[in-house]
C-alpha cells in the first residue's frame, strides 16, 4: 500500500516538473522575441536588452550635443580650419606654378582652380585667379609663410569650427548600429518561418543603409579635420599695394606727388598704346575725310564756275 502511494507521488512530481519546464520555456521564448512573435517590432532598444549592457555601448548623442556630459569631450579636439587669403603678384603664371608645387610638397592638393584673364584695356589690374587648396592641418602655417614670401598678402582670415561633440556622437551611433546589425544577424540565423526571415532581413537592410551613411559622415569629418581648407585669391598687379603707418604732412605730399606722376606715366603709356593699336582705324577715317574734302572742294569750284559764266546776249534786231 505504501509502495503504491510512493509511486503515485513520484508520478505527480514528474507531471508538475514537466509543466514547469514548459512554462519556463514559454517565458524564455516571449522574452527572446520581445513579447511578440511579430519580428517587425525588433528595434535597437529591444536588441540591447537581450544581451548584457556592457556588450553594447550606449548611444549618447543627445547628451553629447547638449553638452551635459562633461566627459564626452575628447582630449584631442576635432577642429576644422578654413583660411581665406587675398594676395597680389606681378606674375600670375609663375605664382600659380609655385603654389601648386609647394602644395604637393606639403602633401596637399588643389581642389578647385579658376583663372580669369581680365580686360584688354585694364590699367593696373590684369588677371586674377581663385584656388581652393587642401593642406594637412599641421602644415598650414608653413604654406601661409610660403605665400607671404612669394607674393604680397593684403588680407587674411581664419575660421575654426570645433566638431568634437558631433564627432563623438557619430562614433557612438556607428557602434550602436554595428551592435544592432550583429544582433539581427543572429536572429536571422535562428528564424524558423519565411515571414520572420523577411522581416528580419528588412530590418537588417535599414540598419546597414543607416550605418553606411553615418560611416560616410565620419569619414567626411576626418577629411575636414585632417586637411585644412585654404581659399586663395590672387590678383596680378603692376605694383604691390603698400600698407604704411600714419604718414606725416610732408610724407603725404611726397607720396601723393609720386603716385600722381606714376599714374600720369601709366596714362601716357596707355594712350600711346591706344594710338598705335588704333592706327588702322585712324588711317581709314583719314582717307575717308580726305576723299570727302576733295569732293566738297570740287563741288564748290563747279558752283563757282556756274556763277561767273556770262549770260548769253540776245541778237539785236
């Protein structure tokens, strides 16, 4: 009798263990699929919960952008340097060749180049060019010194943009997307139905597309930080613009007289060039005037002869 109770008790315990195991398995499956069998709701937050938090770095772009996290700023700041230089030269072709050669020596490159030939009747300014040059950030000062040695810099301006916070936020976003991609690949291997397979694949495609865009943005940041942008404007002139300190009364008189004499010489030179180059037109106009004058004189003589010619007398009866 006792043996029968023992066997009956053992059977009941086995049945209860079986039900408990099934219940734990169901709970695990629910947690695995984030509370639903519909895989279309798998998001970055749900994927991060499925594994320990230490394995997936937290995305802190909001705190980085607002500046609330003091430790998010890297020790090495990400600075974008942009310089605008305006310079003068007496030989544009030679300076362009010199600039391009120096740019290559420093490991940079010319991104854009435009040369304008100017007007044929220009008095002092002949040609000018605009260049956009990319130079390694640590060699910008060397390039500017070289430009100052080979030409006359008349203006310069530098703009520095600190993108350290944006850079950190982009790096964090890349890590989060990579973690999400890894998790979706694991779910893709474990998918059992075609519907689940298609939904996971759609999620994976979106994550990869966004990851590619964010990675491209980070590469752009690296390029802008590593290579400074120099916008160089070159003007070809006859004489350099001299920047002087405050002049005295007599210095102003002497310098003004000197400038006026130079302008007078330039005007005489341009007038002589105008006369020489316009000589064919002047000869043509002169020939026309000579012909016109001769024709007028001939017509005047004919009219004078008609006036002095005696009238015919009538026969006397």
